[in-house]
C-alpha cells in the first residue's frame, strides 16, 4: 500500500486506492484495453443484429388489398434483389405474371413451401440505405390467403424460404460483381491485344523501312559516285575543247 507522502513524492502521477498504486502509464494502458473491449462488444452486437435478421409476418397491399404476408429485409439494392428472386423462382419452374407492382404465380407447387398447389405472390420494394424489402404471400386459391394464426406451417415455410433467400441475393450480387470484373478484364485484354497488334505491325513496318532506308543509302552512294564520275567527264570534255 502506498502512503500519502509517497503519493506526493512520486515522480509519476499515481492513482491511490486501498489495494494498489497505479502509474499514469498503467492507467492509460488499462483504459485503452477496456475501451477496445467496449467498442469490440458494440461491433459484435451490430454484426449479430445483421446476421440474425429474420423474416417476419406482416400485412401488405397486394393488388390493392391488404393481405397477410411475410417480409424480410435484404441488404442488397432493389434491382439485385428483384433479379435474384426472379431467378430463384424461375429455377423452381415458376413463371411470373406482374400486375400492379406484384408478381403472381397461380396454381404452382413450390416444395419448400407446400406440396399442394398454391397461388404465390411476391413484391420487392426499395428499403433504406440501398437495401430492399421482399414480401411473399400465399393463397390456397380463390384469394384464400394464409395467415400465421390459421396456417402456421405454411407461414413458417415461407419464413424459412425467405431466410434462405438472403444467401441467394448475396450470391447474385457477388455474381454480378464477378461478371462485371470479368467484363472489365476482357475489355482491358482486348485493348492490350490491340496495342500488341499495332506494335507488331509498326515493328514490321519499321523493319521494312530500315531495309528500304539501307537500300536507298546504297543507291544514293552509287548514284553519287556515278554523278561525280559524270561531272568529271564533263570537266575533262570542257578541258579538251579549250585545247
């Protein structure tokens, strides 16, 4: 235990408590450690909140009427989510019919939801921060829409279907990015090859030019000699004439 006199005489500032004494550097280290742990805990809470986001039962307007449905928020843009949902249902053999902002699939069997024929309705709306909301409603025919109370099994199947759809939307976004990157690579490779072809062509022309320049140089040298000889002959002829 540190005495009060020791506290006054210590060169570092000390924090006095009944159990121990801590220097400024120790206090700063502990504070930094606990702040780091605090922000790490906050980050984990945020991540966990995102990861555990689940589809929920809601009410939404389908073809101008409020219907019981299931909704899930997708952390992807509207266009990406819409395309991903269309592709997922198309792979299951479903053909959509869009009316008043909602897609409908009449008299279909989607094994993940029901082994019997159902009418399936989907709607994708833009959400905050470039996200989107997916709505899915099920009717057993003749506008007999299911609800979480009376048709809990079907509702739970829809919830499970939408929860699994999150991965499809994320993968579709990743596929689009990969496709764009591949397209960018192909474009760059074409531009690169164009320059390579141009370089090769210019090198061929350069070689031909160098050969021609060498030939011209030889011809010029030969012609210069011939001209000089002819001039000499002229001078000799003139000299003879004066004689």
